[in-house]
């Protein structure tokens, strides 16, 4: 695998998507870009999603043959959201498997509220057994609002650390930087997100968070703000906040919660999927600790349909502070065995 060539391809694709989204935001009425184009098994596809699909297909298909063939797994693209390039190549003959979320955070960016992200991860093609743990190259490209003066592109090669570049929109200047998660040893007085931006289940998730804070800080004073919350409606955005030291803990239990709802005959909602975490290698390479709810290292199938629960700790000290208490609470709420 030529990691640098693949990184360049994914970066170029992501930056082309970001440029197209900016063009849409500046030239397309809100009512048009927010229309529902269709539905897939993984999510709603809005018009703004559909508009960038061709960019992804063009970049991947033009480079597939020189890279030995690519199995593309991407939200909204192809039958069952999986296609092989060059067209006609048997899936098992392709050298690479690439998972992409073209716009992670469609809802906030289509309203020009907050940055979305292009997310991508590439691995050797191991067929249906390929997982996110096999990803060797990952890229995330910020898709900024029209008001932003800068935006970031981040990447990682497995075993080589995480890197970033900040683009100054007014001049085109690119400034190199290294992602730096928080080194604070506690979540206290920091930003923490228990993901709950979709119904149903908000009350249950909030109850777990409240119980965690009560157990971790039993001597908190009346009126004291223990942690702060910023619900970022984008898994890529949540990883970005961890990567840039702004958030210290992210907990997403939606998939487990909705499995519980299904067992008890209650309505389920929209969980996190593996493609939302296509670039999770960048977080791991930056030193963020990603786990499943069980505490095992995070992994998920390389697909668009599976549920993906995850916890992101900014550092080991925060994991030591939180994990045992949180795991016990998740057992009490019947979200882990």
C-alpha cells in the first residue's frame, strides 16, 4: 500500500467536497439544499449530500486502476452503499477497501450553522472481514461554514502519529500543526459530551450522565458546574473536538440503547455507524483512547449499516477517573453485559 499516494487522493477528494459544499451554501437557497433526496439503510440523504457524491466517485474511479482496484464503501453511493472500481473488477481482486462519509454533519452544515467533516479510511482489502482496525491511512477534512476564516485537514498513517494543516481561506496559506488532545487529568471543569442529539432516548442518556457526575464528584457544592456540554451533531466533529483539546470525554451509547429499546418494544432511533468513524485512526494516533462500551479497544465492521457504540477519552488519566464508574452504570442500565 502506497500510504502517501492514498493520503493525497483522500485529501484531494475531501477538499473538493468542501469546495463544492461552499459553492452550494453560497448559491443555493436554504429550502433547496435541505430537501430530502432519498433514504438509505444508513441515513437520510439530503440534496446537499447527493450533490457531492459525483465528486467522490470521480476521484476514486480515476485513481482506482493505478492503486490496484478499490472497494468503495460510502454513505449514499452505489447499491448497498458499496461499489468496486474500476467498474467490472471482481470485489475480491481489488487491492484496497476505502470507507468514506462524504459529509459527516450534513444537518448543521446545510443550514450553514457549524462545520461538517469529510471522513475517510483506507485499508488492504480483506473482504467482508475488514474492520476499522485494519485502516492504515485516514483523512478528515473540515467542511466549514461560509463565515469561517480557516479550516483544518487532519491525517494519520498507522504507527506514524497524527498531523494537521490549517488553511487560511483569504490567502490559501497552509500552516502545519500537530493535533493535541487535552492533557488535563480530570473531566471536571471541562467539556464532556454524552451524545443525545436525536430522539428517542435523550432522557435515559442524560440520566446516565447525571449519575456519573454524582458518583465521581459526591462532594460537589450546590450550584457548582462540574462539566460543560456542547452537543456536536457530527461524529467527526466530536473527534475533532477531542483532537484539538476542546473536549475531554465523548460517550455514544445510542446503538446499545436502541437495541435495548428493540428488546422492550420501544421505538428506536438513529445510532452512530462505522462510516461516521472512518477516520478514527487519527484520534488513536494522536493519543486519544477509543473503546467500546465494554472497555475493549474500539473496532467496528467496515460498513455503513452496523451500529457503533464508542467512548473517547482524551488521555489515560481521564480514562482512569471515569471508566470503572461508567462501566458499572452502563451495566445498571442494561447497556453492557
